[in-house]
């Protein structure tokens, strides 16, 4: 577990350096990614759940993103107080720019690692995540 914690810390630090020129951090990039990955606009609580993150922390970052014009709030027809989070055009451009930087970075990291090993690591990570989430019987 200590190796996983260390890897996570190193990945976040490297991600921060990678997207800093875009005015992003790893946390902001991660939240933009969750918004992009969602099939439709979601409230902060749902984004936090999908990220496995604390709602208050996600709300703070969403507020920062809104102040910078990367996201906007939209009315939620199902809940008056839980507004929906929508990526703006500026937010879409920032996320695309981050992903454009990420592709060669990820390829460099994977250099010398076999596809089979990457697939194995992915399966192990998903299995551990499901167990930690209490969903070990799911077929995701």
C-alpha cells in the first residue's frame, strides 16, 4: 500500500507540473475529466461520488473553476439547491489541451512496459478499487 500511496503522490505531482502552464492542477484536471466523462451534467455530489472524493473538496474546486470560466452552473430540474455543473467552451479547450499534453507523457511513462503488463495492472487496480468500494461482485 505504501508503494501505491507513493505512486499516487508522484503521479499527482507530475500531473501538476504537466498542466501548470494551462493554469490547472491535477485536481482541477481530474474534475474536468469527470465532467467530460459524465453522460450529462451532474451535481457536485455525484461528481464527488464518481471520483471517490470528498464533496466539500470537489465543491471548492468547482467554485474555483467557475470563477475562472471553465464551468458554469445550470438549474437542476430534480433539485433546487444542487445545481448541475456544465463545462464551458473555455473548460472544454483547457481539458483538451491537458489531454494533448497527457498523451506523450503517458507514452513516455509506458515506454518499456508491455501491453500485457499494463492490462494486468489495470485489472488489479479495478479489482482493488471494487473491493474498497464494496462492489467486488460487479462486472464493471
